[in-house]
């Protein structure tokens, strides 16, 4: 009997496995535009498995600053950076350097830590105050509350927060790093400022 229960089960499993195997083949071809480059009518993509290469390509000065953080800041340092929309460039300091920040993608924190969003909204407002305050001494308690050691001022911070507040960092805190796009300020008192480097740092994430 060719259609006995064992044969039917084996046939069914084989058919299911074959149908599942179709997806990765055609999905890969679809997502990569059949591996055509931008010059051949496909979408542009970087031929690498290095997850931070897109930063180096699209935001080279920010990449240099992230490389500097990776090379020179203590692993336990807390770096203040802008917070914003999920699945975006926000959170790039924490993502690419492994250093803690006050808040990354709020929806992810809400999913895993606070479904009420109360603490996420509180931190979002505290971050805004730390960046926007024209008098940084007025928000000194917030820097202490979150044990912030460094403040990252780059592309997203200039797009998100007030210019007067960002400029106020110059008079309030020493500069630890600076290039054409990014300035990193040191907040922690009593600790030496790390060596200052500009673009062209040879250390990379690879």
C-alpha cells in the first residue's frame, strides 16, 4: 500500500521542508535585487557583514567619534546622547560602542522594563533638559542622577535640541574630543580628560 500512514507522514514532512526551503532562496534574491549593485539598477548596499560600516559610509565624522569612544573611554562610562524614534539612527553611541546611555529607543525599554511608559517619558524629559538648559548648573542634579560622564553632541543632538543649550556646554565642561561634526564633553569631576583626537583615528570596530 503506497499511501500507508508512514509514507503519508514522510511525504508530508518532505513537502513541508521543501516549501519552507523556497522562502530563503527567493527572499534573498528579492532583498538583494538579485545581487545587482546600484550601477546595475539595484539598490545600493555595502558588501560587508560589519554592522557599523553604514555609519562610516553615511556619517564619517560621527564614526570617527564613535571609534574614539571605543578606544579611549572606560567600559563603564555613561555617555549622554539624543533619544528618539525607534528603528532609526538614534541610539548610535550605545549601539556601536557598548557604553551605557540614559535612554535609547523608548519603545524597547517600555517593552522590556516599563509598559506604563512613565520612566521612559521621565528620562526623555530629563535628557531634553540636560541638553536644552542654557545654565548647566541648573541641571547638575540630573547629570548626577544618571551618573553621566560624557555628553555626545553630534548630528542628531543638533537636530533635536535647542542651539543655546548645546552651546552652553562649551562654557560649562571641558572638551574631551572634537571634530568637524561631533563634540564630546567630559562631565565627571576629579577625573583627567582623556587624550584629544580628531578625525583620522586608525582604530576601527572591525
